């Protein structure tokens, strides 16, 4: 029913357009052939003018009638995509987009007063249209990129129950490429200990796509795993997983862009990249390191504890053997080289804990 009503409205609009164009055409004829007005009046009687108006209105009405289904589908698609985009955008982002658009249009309005001084109407019209489009786009772009320097409006801020809670846990979490491919972030989010929205920057998503299209089979598999993890997170998690399209053309490295975006959004970088963790610390960007969390949850091993280890290869130092626990923790066995491919009983001598992982040093019992 709604489509029928819209088709009728578009058909009537086509008739109005045809009537207006016919009127302009006849007026132009009278203006340009002013010396032959008498002949024109003789040639065009009142019934002839009415016939021309009817003909012009009918032609455009028929054109709009046949084009209306396509126009309705295109318009409905644009409205649906716009609605989905606005639904996924945080309220603060929508506010800054509207603010930037308003400021850009105001600037275009002021500049348009100068454009109107040009004594060429056919030139000022397209310049004005281009000016409004350009200023509106620049206003939106600048407001989104400078949002971190302005801060959220007071009426859009939520009052946290605890200051510490607001400073870290309720901030948006920005995921880097390595932590998405790793996949453990999905299991962590399912436990409910992660609060705030998860942000996937557009340049990180683009890097994942490049990896998934790589000629190397291993890289291609890792990239596709990352895309599958993202799709699963959007479907299964109760917290929002959003794509942030903001980019920084003046920065080439993805990690540098990620840290810049975290600063602008006041967010936290989630990663398992040891080097990115260090660089973020230098730039005072908060980081949640998945490896640090995994290490904190590993069972505590103390010197003097005994365990069974399968020695799988020789170590760097003379006589050393290397084994691994089920969780991937490396165990260095002193004098274990001669027991490669054997399960031996060892005694823990020391434990080295770092952000990059945990190493256990032991000796043969």
C-alpha cells in the first residue's frame, strides 16, 4: 500500500515537473522572439498552449511512473543503510557528526555570500552546491578526528559508580590484529569480565582482509580465522562490537594508527603484541595484554616442586633440554639433552615471569 501511495506521489511530482518545464519553455520562446509576438500568438492559440501543458505533464508523469519502483527501492535502501549505520554509532559520535555538519554548512553559508557577487548565475549555482557539499564533509571529518581533544558533552556522559571503574573498565576496548587472530578475546568476553564496547578500527579490519587474501597459506588461514572470530563475536557476545571507520592518512603503520585512535577515543588497546605493549606504555596509552592475563591465570609453580616433563628438543646452552606444559609454558631442563623424546621427572629451580610469557627452569631429579 505504501509503495502504491509513493508511486502516485512520484507520478504527480513528474506531472508538476513537466508542467513547470513547459511553462519555462514557452516563456523563453516569448522572451527570445519578442519581435515576433504577433505571429506566435497566431500560431499558439489558447487550446494549443493547454495541449502543450498536458503533453509535457503527461510525458514526465509517465516517465516517473515507470521509474518510481527503482527510485523507491534506491531510496529505501539508502534509508535502511543510514538507519543501520546510525544505530551502530554511539550517541556521542552522532552528536559530533551533527555538530560538524552544522558548522560546515554555516561556513558554506558565509562563503556563499561572496560567491553570489559573481555576475554569472549559471556559474554561481554549481559553485554553491560544491561549496556546501565540501564544507559539510570537512566539518564532519574534522569533528570526528578532533573529538578526543574536545571530550564528550556533559549531558552525554554517564556518571560512574567508581572512579577507577570509569578510568579503565568502561572505556571502549580497541582490538588489534594479533588479538583478533589469537581468538582468546572471544572466550574472555563470554565470561562477562569485559565491560564497555569493543571497537574494531577500519584499518585493522583492512589488514585482516589483506592477510586473508595472502598468497601464503599460513597467513591466509590466520587472516580467515580472524575474520571468523570477528563475525562470531558480533553474533554471540552481549556487548557491542563496532567498526570504527576513522583513519589517519598521515600515519602509515597500523600500530601507530591504533595508538592514535585510542588516544582520541580515550580507549584501551587490547593486544598480545609485546612490542605494541611497550610502545603504548611510552605514549601513556592503557593496554590490556591477553598474555599477561593468561600468565596471571596459570597455576603457580614454586621452586622445589616436582613435575613430569616430555623433553622435545635441545636448548641453546650446552646440555639443556626443552619441554612444554599443556598451556605452552616452556620448561628448560638442565642436563636434559640426553633425554630428548623421553618423559622425565624434574625439580623446579626457578621461574622467570615476563609480559611475553613464563619460563620455568628445572633440573633432572
